[in-house]
């Protein structure tokens, strides 16, 4: 039985034509998570609710990273 190569899987799901958008989306999501976790640490140090850190990160970085459009 012959297995699939990585290129066969990429071709099967047609990731090639959307690779740039996928890469940008993952990079943006990762950056949002990192900034939110850093903000959470600051908010906890100030004895504030950490959920506010995630909301503030989304409100501040969302438009900057063009997540709303």
C-alpha cells in the first residue's frame, strides 16, 4: 500500500492557492495570543480581571491588524 506524500495532501485540499492567507491568519492569531497573555500578566499584577486584557487586546489590535475588514 502506497502512502500519501505531503505534496499529495496539499494538492488534495488545495492549500497551495490559499497558503499565503493561511500563513497570515496563523501569524495574526499567534501574535494576538502572545500580546493578550502579556497583557493578562500586567492586569493580574494590577489586580484587575484578566478577561479585560483579552478584550482590550482585541479592541486595540483588531483594527491595527485589519481583523475587522
